[in-house]
C-alpha cells in the first residue's frame, strides 16, 4: 500500500476540487444548452403542428377531389368492361364457329387419308398375295421338275 504525505494529499484534493469545479461549470453549460434546446423544440413543435393542420386540410381537399375522380373512372371502367365483355362474347362465338369448321374439315381430310391408306394397304396386300402365289406356283413347278429328275436318275 502506498502512503501519501499531507502535502501530496492536499495537492490531490486541490486537483480533484479543481476538476469538480470544471465539471460543475460544464454541467451548468450543458443544463443551459438543454433548456435552450427544449425551448427551440417547443417552438418547432408549435410551428410543425400549425403546418400539420394546414397540410391536413389540404390533404382532405385533395382526398375529396381524388374520390370524385376515382368514382368517375370507376364508372368509365364499368362501361368499358361491359363493352369488352360484349366483344369477347362475339369473338368466342366466332371462334366456336371457326372451330366447328376446322373440325369438319379435319374429319373430312382424315377420312380421305384413311380411305387412301386403306386402298394402298389393300393394293399392297393384293400385290403380296399375288407375289406369294407366284412363288408357290414357281416352287411347285420346280419341285415337280426336280422330283421328275429324281425319278429319272
């Protein structure tokens, strides 16, 4: 532990008292500044509240005007919606008519292609059968000749 002399203690005490005095001065200055700021804030609040009330009135007027414009636009949109729905119904009817026409045309073309395919298929079957018959006849003919040659030998 450190032991201080009386002079040193007085010196330290004087220094601390000096610091305390300086801090009190700073504290008083800060308190004064705080009061000034509070007064300024109060003045700004009053000014702001006054401006706010003016802006609220302006906003209320603007809102009323916007509501009127919005109502007019809603009415116009409703008229346009009805017109669009009528046009859409007309287009749907036209589309249905075209779909029926295309379906009928498709069915006609499909039947034609089916008929052509069956005809070709039948022609190919006939050709195949004729070819098989010719092969059988040729085989039978050559088999008999071979058989005869076997007899002669």
